[in-house]
C-alpha cells in the first residue's frame, strides 16, 4: 500500500470503495470432484457390491465337478480349474475376501496412524518424540520379510488376522504423513484464534484440526487398502495366505501350483490378476484426485482447464 | 474500562544455532507499552521486528520470557481459568482473514463458540439476539445469510469483519489488531480501519494497532511506537513521530512511504543530537549496520510507558 505525501498527511476516507472481491471463483472449482475421482468411486462401488453379494452369488466356491480345466463356455463363463472348480465363482468369492482385507487393513492403518501421527503431533513434546520414534522404527523394518515371518508364526490364519498383520507392518508411512499434516494445520491462525477464544484442547483437536485432516485421512485409508490388497495377493501367492484361500491371491497361488501358464489355461489366472489390477487402479485414481485437492501444485492444471472451458462457452 | 500495561516484555526463542548448541533469538527485548481505554496505540516496524510476538504475548498465545502484563494494575494469574478470564478482557484480530477462520466451520459456529465459552449468552433466544447484534456492529448484512455461510463463501473484507466480530464476542476491553488490513484489497482497508476506530469509540476499547503503514498509524492512533529488531527505537504522539522523526530508522520508514513529486527526504543520523529529550543508549548510528545493540528511545514527558520504564531503569541502577 503506497500513499502520496499528501495522503500521508491526511488519508482520504471517502475514497474507499464497495467490496467487489466477492467474485473469486478459484476455490469453487476445487470443490468439484474430477473425473478420476468418480471413475475410481464407480469401480470401487462395483467391487463392493460384488463383495457384499459374494456369499449369495457364490455360496460354495470350492465345489468340484468332473470336467477339469475347461475353457470358458456358457456353462462355466470363466472356465474351470484343474479339479473342476468354477473360476467365476472362485473370483466372486475371492472378491469378498480381498475387499474385506482392504477395508479392515485400511481402517486399522488409519486408526494406528491417527493415534501415533495425529496424537503425537497434537500433544507435542515427549509424546511426539515417542510416537515419532515408534513410527520411524516401523518404517525402516523391511515389510515383506516381517510379514512372512509373522504370518508364518501366528496360529490361526484367518483372513482378518492377515489383514491385522498387514496393517501392523505398514501403518508407519501413513503416520508420518498425518503427523506432518497435523503439524501444519496446528500452526494455522484459526487454531490460534480458537485458543484465544479459550476453546478446550479437546474441542480444538476434534472440531478445528480433525475436519481439516479428513481429506488426507481418506487418502491414507485408500492407500492402506490398496497396499493391503496387494500384500495379501503376494502372501497368498507365496502360499502364506488364509488356507482354503478365498482371495484373488490364493486363486493365483493354486493356478501357479497347477502350472496353469504352461498348460495355457489363461482363464484361470487372468481374471483374478485383472481384478487386482483394476481395483488397484481405481483406488489409485481416488488417491490421485484427493491429492490434487490437497496439493496446490498438482491442482493448478485442474483449475486452469475448467476456466478455459468456461471462457469458450 | 481497562488500561493494558505491558512492562519490560521480553521473549527469547531457542533456535538452531551453529553446531550442536541451540542459539537464543531475542525476538522481543525489553518493550513496554501502555494502552488506555478509548485510545489507539500504533506499533510499527519492519518485518521480523517482533510485532506479532508482542501481540501473541499479550493474548497469552506465547509465554513471555520475562515482563509483566497488567490490566488496570491487576496481575492476572496463569492457570486455565485465570487465562480464560484474562482473554475475556483482551482479544485479538489476526492478520490474515483467509487463515484465521476455520474453513470447515460455518460463520455461525465460529461466532457462537466465544459467546458460549465466556458465558455471554444463556439461552437460544439470547444467543440469536447477540449474534445479530454482533453482525450489525461490524456492518455485515444480511446477517442471517452470512451466518449460514462458510468462510470461503465470503470476500476478504467480509471475513475480516467476521474475525472482528469474533474478537468482540466476549466483550473485551482491550483489542489487539495484528496488521488487520495488510492482507486485504486496498479499496477496503480504510473501511475496516474506520470500523475498528468506530468500535473503539463506541465501546471505549483500548486498541493496539500493529502495522507497517505509517499513514494509517498516524491517522488512527494517538501514539506511535516504532520497533526494530525487537526493540523500541522511537515513540511518542503520532504527529510528532511522523512529522519530526528523530531516529534514523523512523526517518527511513517515513521516507519509504513514497511520493515521487516531493523532494527526497534526507535521513539525518545526527538529528537526535538537537533533541536533548531523546535518550540514546549507544553511539552507533549506522542505519545499515546489523548491530542489534542499537537502542534509541525518544521519550516524552507525558508518556507513562516511557516514564515507568525509565523510573525502573533508574531504580535498578541505584540499587
Ligand atoms: N516460534 C518461533 N520460533 C523461533 N523464532 C521465532 C518464532 N516466532 C517468531 N520468531 C522470530 O521472531 C522474530 C520476530 O517475529 P515476529 O513474527 O514477531 O515479527 P513481525 O514483526 O510480526 O513481522 P511481520 O511484520 O513480518 O509480521 C523473527 O525473527 C522470527 O523469525
Ligand atoms: Mg507479524
């Protein structure tokens, strides 16, 4: 703000103009979801529905019949395995298992990283140091070997147990991200303003800070779910999954065991592999679009494009 | 009404020094400020001179390393409840209305909270009435629609009005405004400052107006305190400080409000020599030199803050 010498002597109050700066549209665009988000959500919803209906559509996926290793036909839409199990039924049952693992592991990752990331950063001091130390330790432990050891060690290899184990070895990255974001939100002016209003610590945490962490928590959930689905597929493929395997990974494991590739039985391993790839991509898309909303540097393009479109109308 | 008296405020930050040792940064070094009801005191100084640190100490967001803050001569304790009582009397308006309002909460929520916390309202009807009164006092209309909005749906000027309303909600007696208009569009700055001025007269508030801008400091305040590197370098009645700056740094600031037509304002580092009333505690007059021990005070007989400070300095020396 610059003043002429004259104004310096006597600022002219009559000059102030009515407030015209209401028309800044930049922020509104950001609130709209992008196509990536909706495509990702649609695919995830589809898998969720299949997973929920799984027990109805495929009540006994391990049922065998006499004709093994058949190519896709009207009777068996995706063919059969070497012992005559219907691949489509197996894939549907596998969807249920994989989705449960993703949801449970994602939720647990979020809970753990909120306790150690958000809690530590918010309380500060000793708490922060202790929880940072813990998450750093978990961060440098090599994930897959630990996963193999732990799954080998635990007695009951239930699908839920495997989900818990996966999130136990992989929550630390999410905790780091949430800690950084909490530190950033905690130092914003509105948190100071709430303190000046004498809000209690709990209310500041729950009403002022947490809502502004929601996008990043959502993205950590998606990321955790994605990682867990992939990790479980890997474990099952190595034969460390839930026995009587009801997940995409275990279908791949049995296909590999029966040498499906050399027998040319593509209908056996392509569908579960494709499912993993498609659901993974969908979760990735959701994550990207959340990132775009949060990270202004990724956002610029998305903001510029709708503006250009508007100008063309 | 309340006089805010802050004496010998000092704040050291521990910052990363060279090697393993932590270094100390004296963000605020022995600053005294007195603000009386119905009066605006302007605190000016360059970026990083410690203005915000003072504001934060005055609302207890930051603990002072040393120094005392009293309201009408009364020291208020440090506990939770005492701090709440203190903050019901001393409130603050933040610099950036784009970050001082929570984007996830409605305006109504953000204005209602201080009313409830400080027990201003006891029933829903009372709350509604008080909210409307607050909105009216900062000239925000239509009140009902704006209350239902989120901060991102308001303009910068409207947001700052909301922030002022929030600060007024606990019915404070002292208002600290930390660069309240520096993030706003030029066209609405004076409106907001005029609003603060009207509120001051209406409610007999004591206002500490922190700013970079000497022109508005002169117009809206009766006293100006100039800070540099955490210290007060010059203080006095607004007109005197602006029209006849003694400290080279103040001369520099006044000259920096540019006017291409006028003759260049010459910075005269020796002008203080012609003013026997000026206390100069060091002979180093180099303006460009980064010497933090430079400390000049222009003292005026009627300035209680300076007199109190000088008296205590004298007693410290004799004892
Ligand atoms: N939390 C902190 N830790 C360490 N140093 C700090 C901290 N807060 C402020 N400082 C330092 O204290 C000094 C004064 O900062 P302050 O924010 O009070 O300046 P200011 O006068 O308000 O500047 P501006 O006009 O840019 O707002 C600066 O050098 C700053 O780097
Ligand atoms: Mg500041």
